[in-house]
């Protein structure tokens, strides 16, 4: 494959900082590089408290524990998302209530929220698809009125903002991913953002396997012990050191990705002929997602160039386009499969799988993601039209 879908970018300092972490003599986690990374996010984006985790999945699982999700509680989340968004709450016994995407974008349709809320609703999980913000003002107003917690699945949303406020810092809790496919990566990693001050103390305990060891290390108590449920959520210092090398280069990485995104968008606007690849493959190549371009959204909604997608009229057109790209040495991939149509949902939440969520199903069948990474070579028209 001449052009892969993704290639993790290395800044050049990753091994240097890993060696430094090892030389410091504490590599099990919650050391110097963990502190640097957490403070970076708190200071740059104004997050109240950040805790690095081994993955975004772990951050979501911590969120579910923090919110005391119990069997019988209902959690509303989009059908068009990664399975971790649901699994974290299913593990606590929650009943998942799926919400459809917007007609013009994969984000959840906030206009449907009120009709899905019941006395058993405990949380709303919003997923900022492609780094584009959900309508957080409306969502937070609804949640506050009903006494419901909001968890931002900001796995794709590092360095994105909504009305000037960093995504992940608006809901009660925010969850980030540093998987190798993300803008900033450490192979596998994540972070929980705690925006509700009342949850910070317990979050640290859950993070430290259910102990108050973090307080002990700060000298606040003379010994630590088992005080709550928890697990081994914090990453090693080796992972944190790798991540720190990436964070130091955040602006450089983002500048390059944004330029690539804008080049894609401008190129398709100018070059797309009436018949794409000799057939009417493209329904509206991203016109359905007019929120995604930085220049189109608004000055106050900052998008982070996490991904670039095309939207086709049907599954057959998408499949044929994907095959043509592969023949030309380009790997383009589809994305999420509607969770309400999954075998797990059909067996565990049969009433949810029977609901009609047409927009989620449309994005499942018709959306394709093009390669977007720091070292992506310049693509010519011949790559797409031959």
C-alpha cells in the first residue's frame, strides 16, 4: 500500500524522554511525566482536574464508576459510536438507550433527547465525532433540568472547542484517547477530565486501585489503604514520557493536520467532476457535514482536523470507490457500525435494536474516511480519478 490510512507520527524526543523516565527510577506511573502531561491539559485548556489513563476505554469506565451507575440505570448515547462508549456503562449494569445521529452529521441529534429521558436516566454520553462539537449548550441545559450527568466522549476531540471552551471541559466528565490513530498519541493511552470538583477526590481513589495512595504521596495522610472500588487505570511513566514528547509538539502537529484537511476540502470542491470515477459515486462529499470545515463552522467552534470523510449515496458506491482507491495504492476505511444493529444489542437490548435510527444506519453504510496523518504525501488528482 503506497498510502496507508494512518501512520503514527514521532517527534524525535520519545525515546529520549522514555530513557529519562527510566533514569528517574519510577516507571510504574503517577510520576514526573504523568504530572507534566496532566498539568499541560489543565493549564492549556482550563480543565479542572486531569488523570492519565491507559486508554479512553478506561477513562469511560472510570466515569461510569464515578457516576455510580447501577443495574437498571439508563444511559443515553449515540448508536453511531465506538463500542467502548457503551461497554463502560454496560459493565456497571446499565440499560443503553440509543439516540440517532443528526441528518447532516454523525453527532447525536440533541432534539431527540427529551423524548428518551425517563426517571431511570442517569447519564448522557455525547461523542464529538471527528472533533466537531455536539450542541453542548442545549445538551447541558436539558441535563441540568433533569438532574442528569453528562459525559463527553472526546476521544477524537483534542484541541477542539465549542464557543471558545475546550471540548472535554464542558460536561461533568470528559474522556480522551491517545491511541495511535489520534492527533496526539502514545500508542495506547487516554485521560479522564473531571470538571465537577465534587468528583475529584473519589476519581483519584478509583484511579489508584481504590486506595488513597495519591493523597499519601502528597503527604496529606500518613498511610494509605483500601477505601473504595477501583482498578489499575493509570499508565506507566514510559507511556507518559512518550506522550509528553507529543504534547510538546502539539501546535506543529495540529498546523500540519489542519493544512492537510483544508487541502482535501479545497481540492474536492474544485476538482470533483459531475461524474466521480465515471459514476455518480458521491452524494455530497462532505456537504452533509458542513460542520466539519474549520472555516465553515464558525469562528468560535474550533475543529481539530482529526479526520476527513466523504459521504456516498449508498453502500455500493462507497464500496466501489474504496476498491478504486485501493487499486491506486490508497487505503480508505469506513467507520462505526450502528450499535443498535449489533448482535450484542439484539440479544441484550432487543427493544433498542428494533428502533428505527436511519441516520446512524446511513453513516454506517455511506461514510468513508480518507488517509489523514502528519506525513501524508500530497495527493494528486490521478490518485482519485483514473
